[in-house]
């Protein structure tokens, strides 16, 4: 990425002296389960460390205690049972971006109905990841004509299942396949991996930051959190996603320098994001 682009990005993150928390967005993370409460907590941490003003973790009652025990004290919680309660919360608490999927566990048909109703009803950026994305496998045409500004973040295996396509075929022609898919469905697609591909269909970016040290559980959850934060302060959603991918990879590189390729864990990457942004200010 060119230095001019980096400087422009950093300037967009600067804060006015009279600003307050809602100027930097309220992120809602709908994620987690009894066995994976940490997925949502990591996503929330990624959002907080990349500048979100407020972050709320929406959970079911049966794993609230587990989710609280692995979360930062700055994270707020919302207990929900129905999608109607989610909509009420979005409206009354000024939610400006949403992440759905990390660690979610429920019947795929139930999850599909729940997520489809959300993405067809809200007009804010929605990051769809992990289980939230998997319930659309083989029916990705359902993404057409939705209301939300949709951002999907699959890795190669997830993208292959979503498209019902062989992984090797995607790997050999990834840029075109990602670009075509994004254009056909009017969304932003982030194909995670070595040289992550980001495309809106009209614009495409190939990332050059990152390290194999980031091949660790929860790394993608951190990225979803960073994206959900940046879309609240950068008007161009594609640019926000592009820079989130860039910063996420660079944060991983910085952590590797101190902890080695085998010692990096996802929370290390999240905690490195603020230092990464600070470093870019001096570039």
C-alpha cells in the first residue's frame, strides 16, 4: 500500500477535541455459544482496540456467564431471544455496524431465517463471518437485493462451500472469482489467506501484510471486529475494509517479531492493533 494512502487513512482516524463515543460508532456483535464464547469476545476486542466508541456483545442467556468471564470490562452485553429484540436494540441504542457469526451455534435453518431477516431489514454495514456465513452455503444468491451493506469474510474452505466450488479452482483464479461474486451480489468479499483479496466488484485490493503466525484460532474474529470499527469512521466502505485487512496483517507481523511464529495468539493481534495504528501515524 502506498504511503499516501496510509497517511490519508490515518488522518481519517484522528479525533476532534469535542467528540464523544457515539462519533466512533456502536458495534453490535451477535456471536458466541456455550462452547465458543471467546469468539465473540475476541471480535469485540478487535473492535475496541481499533477505535469503536461502544461495543455490545449480544448473547443468549445460556452462555452469558461464560461470555462475561472471557471479555474485557469495557464490553457491554445484551441478552436476546428473538430477532425482534435485536431490532429494538439496534434502534434504541444507535447501532452503526453489526458482526454476525463468530462462534454461533444453532440449527442452520433457524440461523438462516434469523440472519436473513436482519440483513434484509437494517441499512448499516453487516459483517458476516464463520457460522453466520455457512448457513448460506449453496444459496449465496440470497445475498442479492438485501438492505444491509454486506461484508463477508470467508477463508478459502468457507468460500468453496459457499459457492459449491472446488478449493483448488478458487485458489488458482481467486481474484476473478472473488471480484465476480462481489459484483453479482452487490457486496464486499474478503477472501482471507496469504495475500487476502478484498473486492467490491468494482474495486479490488490484494493485501501484502500478514504472516503465517496468524494462522491461529480467533484471528479472523479479530479482523471482523476491526472491520466493524473502521466502517464507522471511513465513509467509503470498501476503503474501510481494505485498511482493516492491511492493519490486521501488520499487527500480526509486529506481534511475531516479539513472540515468534509459533507463539502468536489472536488476542495478541488485537492488543497490537492500537500500536500498529500509532506506528502508521509516524510513517
